[in-house]
């Protein structure tokens, strides 16, 4: 279904922004025709139209209450379709000051950043500035490429879909370096040094999730454009979509800041505030450096699945081309596919110091759902579990 840019822009403004965890598996889409149906569904009337009867909203709020009662400092749930938006927050945005959590608050989105980076790379490919089949050695500074094992064979596409086989840099040695100097402003090439000399983590061509891939993509984008990754994301995505609560931490100003994050960083059994004083464990980088809000993320997701707004339809098809991941489902170019009881879901999860999040789009129901918490531990609950329970409330236990 083709919509012109004016119609899409009006739709986005009206919605003010508009994914779901695993349950019972369905067959993953592998054909172009199925992926085209997914894109068309992005602009269709949802199967379930009401937003929402009182008994549904009561149960959604009860789930938020339960999440906080289990020990999460705060939690947000945001649900959007073409018929409207429902959102709510519970708990504390700042425990020390007893500031209540609001559903429009900003937070560290962690690996959801990878979707933004992938869109930038795919736009550059559309413009002929990048070739996804090129060896990464051609796009990296020589001193970096020479230190990456297999850089003359690994392609940009393999970075995007985590099939490079490269190890992850966030190991015990890196954590110790952060403990020694918690306010150090890390650069991508510095973090990458902690992945060097460790050999391949998996055979090239098979899926292995590694943040190294997106640190390298940051450097490739910057070399191709002559601009910082933060600038490219801002000019290509943030400003055109008017994502006013989205910015690259460390590299861009953040008027008003964002909520405080909490985590048992010292493993002493107590969750500490890990945002003030600042604990920098690689903030503001291409693997997970964005701060955003649930409404901004929903608007981004709506735009991504609307023909021609961010990507050409054929490019979105490439983004949705899957490799088998280490979890049920698959991974495209910076985006996850998850089979659910309610149909296919596209999006990403995020986990970083002080925060966890999940963003999912269910095209069969034209439903976008965002859940996040300002806890990075995962011991008291997971946003993905909240999404699962919320979808049961909204769409039913049996998927009908």
C-alpha cells in the first residue's frame, strides 16, 4: 500500500508516535511477498480498533503496579495504533527526590540505537555512499582495519546482522577499566581494543550478537560521510521526524536530562544510582548511545514501516531479510523478528547501565508497544515480560 509523503506526515503528527515477546512460534517470513504484506499492514486499519475499554486499561495499570511492587524503581508502558495512544507510568523517575515516572520521560534506549544506526547505513547505501557487500577494511581507518581479524573478508552487511563472528568488547577487563576510571569518555576505537586478540567468537556467516559490529559501523559511517554518527542520525532521522526527546548522550546537549537509572553495579545487593554521579561504561556510542522517549520511539517505528518515509520499500525488505538468531525468531539488519501468539513482531530490545527496554511492532494488529524500566539488573522484572502480559490483555490469550 503506497502512501504519499504528505499523508504519512499528517498521520505521524496525528499519532504523536504510534513490538512482543515470544509465545507460540509461527513460521518466520522468508519470502519477499510476505515482507511486502508486512509493510502494507503498517498503514492498514488494525484488526482490533478500540483504544481501550476500561476493563483493559484497568488490567494494564494493574500490570504496571505489579512491576513496581516486585522491586523495579519505575516502569513505562506505551501502546499506539492508528486509532490512538494509551500510555502510563508507575514508580519513580528519581528515587532520591521521589519524582514520579511519566510515560513521556526520556531514558537510555541502549541497543534500540542499533535500529537507528542501521537506517543510516541503509540510507547511505541507497545514496551509493556505502555498499553492504564491501569488505569492512575498505570503510575503516587503516589502523583499525589492520587490527580486526578478517576485516578483508567481513562485509558491512555482516556487521549489520551480527554474522561477522567478531567477539564482544564488554568483558571483565573492560568493566575493570570502568571501575578504575568511571568518568572516562570512551571512543569507539578505545572500546574495540578490548575485543582485539581474542579470536573469532563464532564462525563467520553464523549469528553471534556482538556490540563490536555497531562500534565498527559507527566508524564506517563517520569515514564515509565526514560527520559524526550523532550528526548523521540527527540530520537523517531525528530532525525530519521531529523526535524532540531523542539525542546521542555525551555528544549532544540534553536540556532537561533524563530519568535516573539504578543498578547493583558493585554486586553488593543494593541498587545504586548509576546516572548521578555519572558512570560511563561506553555511553554515546553506535552500539547503544541514544537517549529517547516512548513516544519518539513509536513515531520512529511507524515511520520505518511507512513506505518511503525513512527507507525505500526495497531497502526495508533488505532490512527485514533474516538470519537465524540464537533465540527463536531471527535477526535482520539492525532489527529482530519474533514469532508470537498474535503474529509476527519486529523491533529490538535494549539493556544498558541503569535501563532495560523493549520496542515491538505487530503489523497484523497495527500495534506498536514500548516498555521500559530504569533498572538495569533484570532481577525484579523485564520489560519484555510486561509486553507479553500487556498483549495478552489487549489481544487475548488465544491470539484471536
